[in-house]
C-alpha cells in the first residue's frame, strides 16, 4: 500500500485525539472517518430489521440526503457494501447511468457530481455498519486504507473489547480482559483519546500486524508499542 499502516495508525490517533470532545461517540467516529479519507462529507449507516437501514449520523446535509436516496431506490454503494462486505465506489457524472440507473438519476437531480464510497465496518467477520463518504474529486486513497479503517471503526462502534480478544479460554478471559483494559489506559495516557477510541487504535494495530487484540495489549504493557508518535520496538 502507498501509506504504511504505521503512518495510518498515527494519523488516526491524532484525529481521534483532536475530536475527543465530540459527542456522541458515533458522530466522533463519523467525522474521524471523513478526515481520514479526506472526504467532503460522511455518514454512518447501520443495518436494521428486514431490508431497512438507519443513517445514524451524517457530517453534512448532502451526506444524509445521499443515504436517503439509496434507501428509497434500493441501490447504490451503501446497500451493496452492507450485502457484500466489500468497499464499493460509484462515480456520478453528468452523463451515463453506471451500474445503478435509478441511483445515478436521483443523485444527479441533487446536483451532485463526484464519487461516493461505502466502507463496510467489520467486526469479527461481520459487517456491523457502513461508513459512506462523498467527495467531488477523484479518490486516490489506497484500498487497504479503507479496509483498515473499516476494521478499526467497526471495533469502536461495538464498544466491546472483550469480544475481540481471540484465542483465549474461559479460564483466561478475566486476565486477558484486564490486560486489554490496562493497555487501553496506557493508550489514553499516550495520545489523549477516549476509551472507545483507544480500543479502535489497539484493534487497528492488531489488524495491521495480523495478530490478536490481546497480543497487541501485551506489547503495549511491555512498552514495545507506543501510540505517541506511533513506534514499534525493533522497527
């Protein structure tokens, strides 16, 4: 990928620290996603009963309207990302119908020309929501950054680090969870973020290293990983 995971984690840590006063949490995650992807606007959409979807937050009116259009016509990047678990993009131009004719027609009626990208928020191989971003310019973000961000924000969205420990037996569960909570405290002290955002950073590092949240927590406790200016001992 163009950007190293270390650089992306460092950027996410800085953005979350800058947004620590933003409430509720889902609005903080939505704005963090927008900034990470250098988008003009963003929304987080959650699955609901049947085929319904709920726009839980939006950074601007256009982002909310774009999601409403997709809900009405039943097509577009967001429903496709929810169904497939893949990052889906659509370029809306002044001519051409693309793969979703109704979607493109309605969006053009809004006067929007640009790119809409839906990023599945993944937790334990399940899509728990979608971060949808829009921009007027062409998107130059590496696809790996989208997948990375989806894993990090998906974990934060559920606010349950215990579910992400991985590889722990029942008898070790309390000890493992205690380590994750201790590591969370250290990350909070290092970069000044909220507990849920610290979990997102730990999960992001686990994703990038291809390991478990518990192992990352142990490395933080052993001071092999420091999220202040993000360093990994031995690099």
